[in-house]
């Protein structure tokens, strides 16, 4: 009789062990890019603690060719991403306004890192697309995949982007 009493707890324990071995969230690695709608260039971008190799010129964009950002295959409510970025720095100047050199190379003063955790809007099932980070004035940062309706709206050039392009 004792072995039959142990059956339900053993069944629960086995089910728990099997579920612990299953992936909790099916993910996919997608390339990423950035669109900068600001007057300041972005020197480095880190997504969820990964990356740092992509930069984006002012009022410019970098196509999604950098690997990779890992996202769930299926969007779910509450999905967020942490974006860290560093804007272009400035060159150190002396009292007369001349660039300070170190072994003939201008000394760069790097800008501080900034960080925002932002929601990821709903994206398509199946073909999720590429991941983009969008920079707007006032440290307004957004992120979306190309299968998201927000991507199309945020990817469009702003009037400031068009004016910048026309002047250069």
C-alpha cells in the first residue's frame, strides 16, 4: 500500500523535472540596426547588455546587419528591452580653443552612457523581422521589429531629417 501513496508525489516530481528542462520561451536571434532622428551622432549601442559595435550618424540610419538581438518568437505583453547608448564625444581643447593632442592624436572626451528600458510593440508571428532602435530628441528611445506597425511610423524621416539631408 505504501508504494501507491508515493505515486502522486513522484508523478508531480517527475512532471516538474521534465518541465524544468523545457525552454521557457522559444527565442530567435535577429539582426539589428538603428535610426537616429537627432542632431547628435550615436557612437555605441548596447542592447540587453550585448553589442556595442553599431553607431549611427545624426539624422542617419544603420541597416540591420549587425548580429544579433535575441527575442521571443512570439510577442507577449510586458516585453521590454534595455537600450544603452553613448553619444559622440567631443575633443579636448586648450585655453586657446585648439585641440589637445596626445602623440599627435586628438584627445577624445567620451560622452557618458545613457540607458532606457522600453517596451517592444507587438510584432508578427513567424517572420518577426529585424530589430531596430530609434533615437528621437530628448533621449526618447524606442525599439521595434520590422514586422511591427510602429516600425513603419518610426522609420519614416522626420521634417528635421529631411532638412538635414537637404543641407548636406
